[in-house]
C-alpha cells in the first residue's frame, strides 16, 4: 500500500540537511577558478604594466566559460579596469613570455589560450 500523507514526515532527512549545508557554503558572486599554477603567476607578475591583471582576467574567463580558448573583449577589459592599449601591450608581454598563445583577426577581439605545457622552463 502507498503511505498516506499523514504518514510521511515533513522533517528533512540527514542527507538533505547535509546537501543544504554544502549549498550554503558555496561561493556567491564571481571568483577565480583554479588551480592557477604559481609559476605562471610569478612569471606574469614579473612583467610590466597590466600583464598580471590581464592574465588573471584570462584565467577568470577561462574558468567561467570552462574553455581553453577565450576572447579578450571590451567587457573583460572593463571589468578589470584595463584600457585596450594597455591590453595590447600586456598581451604582447604574456605572449613573448610563453604564457599564452594569441590568435589575432582584423576587426575582431583577440582569442587567447593559456600555455601550461612548459612549466619546467619558468621554475
């Protein structure tokens, strides 16, 4: 037989309480999804200008979209308070340091891929 409504407890089970507790501990808002290798951050931090800020923005967008290749567009630059000219210089610096690969197309935003396969070079 099927249980009657009065037979079903309205109190949450232990598993439900555990799930609700985990959901309450999740981060709200925007955050940097990791892990971000420390060697990568050290190398970017040693570059001039807004290179580190742009690098973090690229890592942020990479984590948010869960894609290896991301577009560096004006929305991303505005969010990180980076001018487009500073972004050009920072992209060039990150690329020359071997931290990213950049695909440029005339009239379109740059597409960037983070390089992780040469970690031993920068340690």
